[in-house]
C-alpha cells in the first residue's frame, strides 16, 4: 500500500538549502507562483507556460530569467548552450506526465555541469487518485505518473546517485552525479515509453517501488549539510546582499 511522506515540507527543505547555498545556475521547471524560486540565492531561470507570480521573487539574486513557455519549447531553443549556461541544479515540477518529466530530466542533464543535481517533485503519491493521466479531471493534489522516473532511472542509469527524501506531501527524488555526456536515456526513450506508459503502480508492486532507492529523512539530509549537492553548490551564508545606491 501507499506510504505517506510526513517529513519536513518540501518548500521548507528547499528554502533551507537555498539560504545556505548558491548554484551556477539553478533552473526550475514549473514555477507558477514562484514560491520555491523566490528562495533561491544564486543566478536562476524559471520556465512555466502559465506564471502567476506572488510577491518579490528576485530578492538577492544577481540574475533571474523567466520563460513563459513549455519546457520542451524552452530546451528546443537551445538558449542555455547558446549562452554558455551550465546548470548546477534543476527542480523538475512541470507537467506531471512521466514522459514530460523524463524529457525534462534528459534535457536538464544534457545542459548540466558534470556532477550536477536534479530534484524531481511528486514521485511519491499517497492516493490512487493522485496518479491520473486524465488532464480533464485533475485532483487537487496531482502527482500524475511521475513516480515512474524512480524505476526508470534506477534501471537505465545505475551510474547516478539517487535518494528520495521524505519531504511532505509527495516527496523529492534527489538525483546527483549527472553526466551531460550520457546518451542512455535518449537511446532508449522509445523503449521506455513502450514499457512504462500503461504500467500501474499496483503492477509494479508497492514494496518493490519503495525499495528502489533509499528513503531518507528530509530533516536529517538538511542537518547533514545537503551532501548530495557538494559537487556543485557553494556556501553563501556570508554573501553580500544588493545595496541601495540611490534613494
Ligand atoms: C505544481 S505547479 C509548480 C509549483 C511550484 N514548483 C511550487 O513548488 O510551488 C506545476 C506547474 O507546471 C506548469 N507546467 C505545466 N506544463 C508544463 C510544461 N510542459 N513545461 C513547464 N511547466 C509546465 C504549470 O503551468 C504549473 O504552473
């Protein structure tokens, strides 16, 4: 049966990370209000076809770019490579159909620094209704079938370091050690779609699913200093803040 994650809320976990670290660069796919994006300290990019920003999301960031478009369109433009931008961390929280999330992962990895990090939201639903692929009847909490990225990445990319953190309500999959040269997912993309599109979590087996990657306490991962991002994050607790030049 489902396990409901009850650890530290994911926004709180991300805020703690971003108030201690900066990345060159951070990308968030699926931003809507900009709530986690607002907490980011370093240079950042947000992509969402439908922003509804709330409050000041620039804050102390040196650079912030927003793209009001779908992530596939954003990556197809090759904006990142054209501008010499390599990603340190990508937060994937856009379209919650697994093939979109998988493409977001593949595209993010291709544009990452070696050893970069991807955080994938909503891989741990706790009700059957969260899982639907019916875009005309979405529940208030919608994880879709993004959970499939856990078995897909575990099987096709054993070279990646993967843990889940028990951040409520639906977990964060933390994938580190990204390899921008890897072509494995690209080469197997059609096979993966053929195998996983109609798969249900019940078919996969709940116990087997929860055993795929280590599930860690979000609070403990934070208390230990977010070691998963060691290769790409720098400590910024003593950073200078923007100052008023003229009144
Ligand atoms: C769950 S919300 C994001 C929430 C935000 N990350 C947060 O934690 O507060 C999902 C967002 O994904 C966006 N979205 C849907 N399809 C997308 C796509 N193809 N590419 C990028 N974003 C997409 C939606 O417009 C929506 O704003």
